[in-house]
C-alpha cells in the first residue's frame, strides 16, 4: 500500500544528504591531514588544540556513521549534532558569564552551518591560493 514502505531504509534524499556530509567531512579531514603540524597549522597551541579537537570529533563522527548499517547511517548523522550541542552546553556552563559563552557557541554553530555550504570535494591537493579546494 501507499506509504507502507516508509521504514524500509533511508530515502533517496537521506542518502544524498549523507553522501554530501561524507564528501565534505572527508575533504576537511584530508585538508587537516595535509596541513599537519608545522605545515600551515596554527602555531598558537590553544588554537591548534581546538583545531585537533574539531578534526578528531569529525573523524569520530565519520567512523561511527560508517560503522553502522547503511539503513541507519542517516539516522545516526541526524542525532550527532544533538550530542555535540549537549557537550557544547556542558562546557559553556562552566565558563564565566562575562565571557558570554552562549553567544560564542551560537556563533560557532552558525559558522559551521555556513562552512558546509562552501566546502568543495577534496581532489588530493591544495594550491595554497587562499580559496581552499576547488575543482579542475
């Protein structure tokens, strides 16, 4: 019957969204790996630690999603932001209110949301042109 197969696996849209996430995540991870320590990476040790934390969390996100059945990958992806938001809230709750932690968290959230629109698929190298990755 019409609508009876709603639970038969991910929809085509969910597959496309998951594939887009995977391309973007792998592009960012490849860029971070090529940058590596001492090769254009941030020299401020605090910022470098934050960059590593982001990369580690993204790599874990990909690893976890790739480790579940195809039918569950989008479901896991759709719940991962909730875990990271919970962690962000937990960490922000331990900061001074004078530092305006909620505003910083919201700005970072919006930066990540916008960043996903600008990421180009990785093609194995960076030209150092300031534009990041591009297609040939």
